[in-house]
């Protein structure tokens, strides 16, 4: 939820406001003399926005993700559980069969 607060009003209760931003993903627009100046948000929210901005800077990654989603929607994908099961089965079949030693 986005809220607007003056820098002056936030000063006296900064710790509680910061905790609320972190727990409830509140975004507080901080104003100075009625003008928006900055935004206070929780770390998880910040990291998510940062990751999205970094992805946006690499359109080739976004294109690959879109193609992957389209292929999966068209039934061309493999569920992660199935992929791991196939991998596990191939690892079992690739293991050499132990030879019995004669005593």
C-alpha cells in the first residue's frame, strides 16, 4: 500500500514506520514542503524492484523468458518434477553395475 507522509511526521516514528514498510510492504512517499522527495520501502520490496530493473536492462533475458513461457503454454515444456525424475532415472541407469569379485 502506498502512503504519503511528510519527512517531519516520519522523523518521530521512523522505526515503527520502517518496520511496517518491511512487514506489510507499505511504500511511504516522503514529502518535504508538500513535494514528493523520496520513498521508504522494505528491503524485500526494494530487492524485488532492483531485480526487475536489472532484468529490464537485459531485453535478451526477457525475450528468452517470454519464449519459454509460450513454449510451456503450448505444451512443449517439462515440469520441474518430471525433469528431476528423468535426471534421477538417467543417473541410476548410467551407473556402472558392480562386478562380483571371486574370492
